[in-house]
């Protein structure tokens, strides 16, 4: 099984160059190859969190499934190329069909499953800004590479949207959807399953790796920190936390994560205030000494720098 990582292979040297702001756009086949994705060989693995509550790992963002008497609700749905594997895994867990999907945000590796499930009658739910982003062609700029996500057809668009908060009552528990402002994107949603103390954070929280801030689409480092802090106020110490990518975590891991972001944010802000440009910030290695985060931090630092520069303007 391969899971998506924001550490982009082969582009680390490019990321330190301020001039590299409009990288070439890769088609789907090339993008999959760059990340080592082979949908035909992809396997779905399952981790059960509680009775009827499961995490599915495959290609793309983690899927959280609620399966019970009222049907099946997914949080995120990965990509349509592996729907057969996802459905087979769900069937083994007792699911007959997917009734609802909540998109934590609009990026293809979390929401492209809409293209398959939507036409089959799955009710799609998202923050209103994520729906808006899905209605047009978008470029996901990762500096050294970029992916063009085409507009979704009507049948693949969320039919239920919200602004700041909404609630569902499904399979015996209340489910809270929370948007705390721009963070990873402008339309992120945290999904809290109150009866089981489980929260899916989307890509606002990724476990054991540096996050990607979609700066070009309105993502914001300060907003990411605020968003995580807001959700921490909503969950107990024994909460189970499902990150957008990486293994299942707990509240303490999310606390440590946001503290790391705040540390790096302070270092970069100090450099920006002193007039440092991107190359100088990169040379200063603002992530040095930060433990618990794997992979090359260059993309994160690049996007964080631009985010803080935008805030300072």
C-alpha cells in the first residue's frame, strides 16, 4: 500500500527558488507516476476504531467510514480509479452502498471519488467554499510541480453545503461539521463523531509529516494554526484523531503538531520582519531541530513564507 505524501520527489532544489512560482502542470498519469501510484495494484487496508467506525487507507486521503443501521457515511472518498477496491473493503465491513460522503476539502486525492459516487446517488456534503472550488478548473501549485483539477460535473458536486457549522444525526450519533476559516484551503471541514469521540481533520492535520498549505488557493499558515486550535477546544483528551494522511493519532499528537507549526511560524516571521527573502529563509533552515516530522520540509517552508508575506502586506 502506498499513501500520499506531500514530499514531492525530485523537486527539493527547485523549491528554494522564488522565481519558480508557476511550475509545469502534470497530467493525471504523470502525476500518479510521480507519486508511485498504481491504481490497478492499489490495496485498501482497514483499521477499526470502534464498532461500525473504520479508517480505510489506500491512494489519497484517509477515509473514515460510519457503517450502521441507517447506512454508510464516508468522510472523503479518494479517487474513482480505486472505487472497486474501496467498495470491496466496505462490503466486508457490512456496507451495501455509500449513502453520504463528506468532503473535508476539494483536493482531488480526497474528493475525486465524487465523480463515481455522486452519479450513483450518494449525497455529497462539503463546506460552501469547497463546492465553489469544485465548480471550476483549478491548479494545485506545489511549486516544483502542479496538477490541474478539472471542474466537476453537476452530479459530482456537493448538494448540501454549510458556512461555519452543521450537524448530522446518523447511525446513532451526532456528527458535527466545523469550519474555522481558511487553513489548508479556504474550505476545510473537521468532522467530529460525538458518540465515539472521533474527529477527521482532513489535511489541516497530517501525522508525522510537514503539511501542504495551498497558498495559491487561499490556504494560510496562521489559519491552519487557528483551525487546529479551534478543533482542540472541541475534543477530549481521549479523542481519536484521523489525519488527512498518515496513521491514526490522538489529541496529544495534534497538540504537538500545532506547537511545531507555531515554532516554525515564529522563526519565519522573525526573518520576514527582518527583510529576509525566500532564499534567505530557506538558508536559515527554520525547521531545524523540530522532531516528529518526516520528509523534506522545503515545500512547507516555501508556502509558509509566502503565507506570512501575504499577511504582512
